[in-house]
């Protein structure tokens, strides 16, 4: 086979590949163009397509007026913030109660992380009238969420109210209202105190 013929065959193959590329680009352009009306309609405020069953539509907003029992209390400006470190064997709820009494925390909220190896959680069961159902923890677990508030009752006693969840070694999550939580390694609790809101001025007579 001569050199000239090899050159002609190479040019023919290149032209074929070029034509194929142009054809594919044309098909892609047509497909994009066919989709443009839908995108343009969305930008122009046309209703979106219906949401499939089992999905929540994007941009869903909560309804209004659905919490008639809601009450709002002005707790004032944020005050002091504390970091509380606990070690193995410490019981978190007891420690938070002692802390609040010592530092005179009357209004506050907290979050925390750490690890437990023993605990007693509760699950509200108002229909039974028996209080809270027990959920016992008797193994190593990581705290994946812990939050709550500190307040005082009518007798001035500190009330620490906490909810949280822990992860077991297999990744399952257990939690509820916290009654007891014993630290297995460490725990860090961050408490923010709210200053008391100023008392309203008496109405002018």
C-alpha cells in the first residue's frame, strides 16, 4: 500500500469522526432546546409539576395559626455562658442541678456532648396515667444530642429539664427525657444563662 493511499485513508477516517461529533452535538442541542420551555415556564412563575407521593415539595412553609396554646416569655438578654466538664462516674443531671444552685442560674438553656455507660431515660405515656415509661441504658453509648433548660419552680427549687439521644455501637439511636446519665469517659455541657427580663413599668394613672 502506497504512502499516498495511507494518507487518503487517514483523512477519510478523520472526516468521518468529525461528522459523527457534529451529529452528536446537534442532537444534544436539540435535546437541550426541547427542555428549555419547561425551564422558562418555571422561571416565569408557571406552577411546578406535581410532587410525587412520598416526597415533600421544596420550599414548604409551616402553616400559620396552628399553635393556639403557645405562650411567649421574654427572658431578657443573654448573660453568662459556662462550660462544664464532667469525668467518668459523674451523673450529668445531678451535676447540672448542683451547678445551677451554686451559680444561681434561674433561667438558662444547655447543650452537651460526651459518652455514657449507664442511664435512665423516660418516654411520656399520658394515656396510661402511670407517668413515664422507663428506657434503661446499660452499655457504652455516644451522646449524639442533649439539650434542655434550667428554671425554678414556685418554691424556688432548681429544675433541670433535659432531653437527648445516644448512639449504640451498631448505630441505633435511643433517647427520651433524661432522668439519669452516668458519664463513661467525659462529657462537656455548655450552659447559657438568660438575664431576667425587666419588669413592665406600671401603667400611668
